C-alpha cells in the first residue's frame, strides 16, 4: 500500500473555500482553485454536505413566553403534589378492591354451603344476649383483622411521608 506523503494535506485557502461554500457564493477564481486543488475540493465537498444538513434545520428558534412557561411549571407542580397527596388513598382503594375480590368467592361458597344462614342472621340480630364468640364468626373476624391491617398500613404510609 503506497501513500502519497509528498502531496500537501493543507491549503491556505481552505477556510475561504469553506466560508464561500457555506455562504453559497463561490467566486470564479475560487472555483478555478477548487478544481485544481485536491484539498480544497474535499473541503468544498464536505462543506457542501454540511451546508445541506444545516439548511434542513430551522433557522430560528422561538422561545416561548415566560408566562406560559411559568403556568406550565405551576400546573405540573400542582399535578405532582396532588398525585403525592392522593397516593395513600389510591393504595388503600386498590387493596380494598383486591380484598373484596378475594373475599367474594369465599363468602359465596360459605353462604351456599350453609342452608339455613338467613334464620341464623335473624336469630342473632333479635337476641341481644348472645356471647361474643357466637357473633364473631370467621367472616367477621377476617373483616376486622384485614381492616385493622389496611388502616395500619395506610396510616404508616401517610406518617412516613411527613
């Protein structure tokens, strides 16, 4: 592989060629020099490609009104504050929905398997002298325990944020 080390790799007119190509105004004497000089012809080619890329971009950048930017920032700040404030509510709502969905099949199964559940409810509500163990069935105990757990978790989350 032979390299041409004796050929000059720079020319004094490189910068004027690049400036003229970017300005899209190349004088005749510079055009003649570009045709004769290998370095300047490369500079003209590269400058021409760069000029076409620069022309494709917008010439002016319009900065939006400061009031508009301020209102958008305020709105975004409010939305973020509302999202942070309502996060515990959403978490508890999702947990309650999941608990309800999980409890529905079990409740339905319990009600369908006990053939006389309506008279039992009526008997418990009409007699006030029943014991605490008779009133606290598995379903009511599950409801109480899950409510206490969910309220504790949501309270912990709210207190942790402050």
